[in-house]
C-alpha cells in the first residue's frame, strides 16, 4: 500500500532537518523526513561545524550571516542546543591574497558583517606564539565561532517533530519517479506518494537524479581531520585560524585539543562508500599536525589523538545546488556543498521552504545555484578573488 505525504524530505543531516523544520513551522501539511541510518549519521557528524562569514560570493556571505545569527540565538529561535562557541575567526593572508581579501571585507561590511583587515602586529597580539612566515596581513571576524554538528541536527529534528514532522529512521530511499501531479518515493519499506520531495542527500543525490534524467555531478572526497593534544603555549580559546599558506585550518575542539583540517576540497581521496566509517591514515594525520606545528612552533610536541574522516559532496565548481529540478515538477534539491555546508544550513532551510511553498524566494538570488547549471555549462566563478580552491 502506498503512503501519502504533502512533502517528503530525504536526508537526516543538518540540512534535511533544517528544511523539515522550516517547512513544518510554515504549516506545510504532512511533512515526512526519511533517513536510512540516523539523524546526523553521515557527513554532519564529522563536520567541523565552523561558522565563519568569509565568502567571496555575496549570496553565501548573506546565508552564512543568517545562520550565525540563528546559532547565537538557537535556544530561543529553534529550541534545544547547537553547541555555539564564539571564539573568533582569523584568515592568514600571503601577499597574493591581500587584495581579494580586501574586496571580501568591503562586501562583508556593506552587508553588516563585523570583519576587517588586520596587520601582522595585531595578529601577533592576538596569538603571541604564532609564526607569521609567509603572512603579510589577516582578516578577522570577532563574531564567528563553531557549533556541534550532530547536536545541531538533533535539535533541528526535535524542533521539527514538535511542529508535526514525522521522522522515519532506518528507511532507505531506493528511487524516485514522476507520478501524475507528484513524485513517488520508493523505499525499502514501501512507496510514498508526495506532492513535493526535497533531496538533501549529499553525494547520493546524483544517483537519485539520474532516475529522472537529470545530471548533477558530485564527487565524494574523503577528508581527514587530525586532533592533537596541545603542548603548553596556546589557550583553549584560541580563534579558528584559516591559513592560506599551509592551506589548513585549526580550531579548538575541547580542553587542550585542537582539530586540524584542510582548506582545499579536493585534498582527499575519492570514496563512493560515503556511509562507511574509515579510520584516518597515520601519515596523513602526522602531516596535518606538522602544518599546525609550522604555524605554532611551540606545538612541535603536540600529541596526536584519535582523528577521523568524513566525506565532502563536491560539485565541479565547489558550490551547492538548491532549487527545483527541471522537468520534474515537485522535485527539489539541496546538495553539493563541497565541505562548507554546515554554516549555511539554517539559511538553506529557510530558502528551500520558500522555494517549495511559494515557488520563489526574496531571501537571496539563488539563480546561479540552480541545478541545471551543470548541463548548461554555466558554472559559478569564484568571484575574481583567490586563485586556489579555497572555500571562501
């Protein structure tokens, strides 16, 4: 027997749960969220969950600002906890990146973001133990910080349930197809007929869209996060550092601990088995720790703790696709965030609810991020700034 719903959201990560909550609080009818493993069981649980606002594209900067404001007021706006920790964010700039950074900061200030360019002496005042070899300036965002990805998704899902969303966990979506005026979702627990379906399914989105004849290329790239136990020298509250020379970022993750990740979305290994938990390779963790020690020389004796890996859903232009799927009325996509999706999840929920329920949004101009840009060969340019694959 076929079940029915007004809207089916597929994917229980921070995006799927945000979308479901936003839809339900707008009175969208019967909303079902389908997740094959568990809330935050995929990429979300391995996210560094940073909330920074340093983007070359104004649309993404606005979305990140919307998200950060929600994280800061999460209990009042959503309910529950997101693990917000405001510690600041600093970008370390080599000479080649100073002018692009100035343009970014000018745009940020114009849209109401607290950001500015700082000289090396101010960086040294903030972080006395930092080595500034190769660095000529920095950008600072004092309002930025990080959350807990899994906690955020669980809070979104609980808020969605309070609004009436039906969560179906351990239900795998096997296929989607056009059926009359709606979409039929085939699962391992039977079929669901829905007026609208939203795919927030990361890498798996490509295979599902293939079934309705839509090409959305996504490469799954597995990344390593190294976690080190710091030697004395820097505090638990050190800001998140994004290093444009070592192409790595460093953020505190608990008492005495710092996690280390990379800025390049392609610095990792392709891995189609995105649901598998894979231990990080020791040599990769050691190399990441060496980048950290190169920037903080007194951390040469920092000890590796247990790291982990997670998978980015990388599109050809490293930017997401969100919106209606051409040729399949009622089908929508929110995927392809290429490793920088957590901070955009509150805005994505708001945006997708607008698109599903109203057919349009005044929130941001989402046209460049449309699904069909890949077949049209109309990829999103970086914005005339950084010449490397930095997710900024």
